């Protein structure tokens, strides 16, 4: 089956706001919106950032609060302070875990017309949803200091350096990424890249920042879910009407999601059964977010073309940053 989805990729709700491109010697500000990072992994991530030629600001001194990096007011103030820092070129999350959703109640961005690079994945999806739905900020779904950068470029559990730098520096007006997956439904579609961690997208339904995925190429990935839990989450998106006007879907490789019973349905089979009925191109198995392979960095909020053929490809049709 080959699905062709045509049409303009206009952004509902207003034009996207792009952060400035990273300069040659950028200042990177770590922030911890969710759980604390391990000290050794955090240090390794800082070392890798410096290898890339980035300067790294000293992080705030946080005292862990249960499974959070700090009390919610401290985490919210840290994030806002990083946004207000005049010399900051990018904000990079330390890690995900849990807790970014707490920041969103009462979160006031003083200058929403001046976006910053915000890079992260996993639980940071909650914050990225807020920034997109409320302020139309383009953000970046990719490696964090203690979850990706710490393992190094091109290494297992590390990150893909080419897509990271292409996204953040904006060297080319258009560029592409090999998704290293397989089509579940073949075809070509254009739309706005949106999405993130499946669990966080699902739990945002009913909040003021739930994702409007109309005309989107939707990214969905997660880890450590049983296939029936992925089934339930996808069915929730379907029954909530979130997939009615999606133009294409890219799925991660869902590590640690093996069937609990030998021979039981796999996540791939679940996705093919539920998403194959939508009539849009679908690619499964891309190294996004939670993956043992070097993770791709994907800009969220830009126009793109999904080519669901071969290993799958995303063609970014505009710079994700302002030059």
C-alpha cells in the first residue's frame, strides 16, 4: 500500500518562532526540568559538549527532591533564569525522567517573541509541547547532557552528530536524515514535524497544551512499554481524534518493549494494525529519543517531507533556526 498525502504544510495557530542559530562559540546552559542526572554521566556530557566547541555554563546547585532534580519552584526558576540569560545560546536538558509537567502550571515566558534553542527528549516532551502550543517555538528532539551526549557521537546510546549540528547551526536551507527504519505504509507526505515521547503526548490530552497534530508529520517513540500498553496509548490517540488529520507518522524503535509472552504481538505489529488504517505514510524503527543507536536530532515545528520508502527519510524543507 502506498499513501500519497499532498497539500500545503501551513501551521495552524500562527507562524513558527525560530531561535537564533548557534554561533561558532556558543554558550550552552544546562537545565534540569525533571529528574536528577548522574554526576559521572553529566560530566561526560559536558566534556562532549566542549569537544564540539561549546562553552558550558555552570549549572545551578540543585538538591534532589525525591525523584525530582529539585523542588518544582526551583526547577521552574532555573528554566526561566536560563531563558533570561542574555549570553545564552542554547538550553540543553540534563536528562528526562519525570517532572517537567510540574513546571507548566503558571509558567510565564517573559519574552515569547524571542525563542531560545531548547534541546532534549523523553520527559522534556511536556515542555516542548507547551512551548509549541502556547508560543509556537521550534524546539529540538535530541540528545541531553546525561542521556546521549555522555555516550559520544556515533556510539551506542549516543547521538548522531551530523543531524545535531545541521539542526542547531542551520548551515543549509534544506537537509535530510536517513531514518534507518522500514515503511509500514509506503508513500510520501509533507507537513510540520511534531511529536515526541508517546506517553507524554498521551498524558497531555485534556490539558491546555495538548498537541494539535493537524497537518503534522508525527513522531512517536518510547521505551519499556509492553506491546499492549503501546496499543492502549495509540488507541487513545485515535479515539481522542488526535490522528484524524495527521499526514505521516515516524515511530521509534521502542527498546525494551518485547512481548511478555513468546510469540505474542510485537510493537511493530500493533503499530501496523492500528496506524495502517489511517491511509498515511508510516515508518517504523527510527533511532529517535530512547534508542540504543546514535539518536537523531529532529527539529519540532518545521516543514518537512516524509519519504516512506527503503529505510525511510525525512527531508527538512526549511532551516530550524534563524540566521
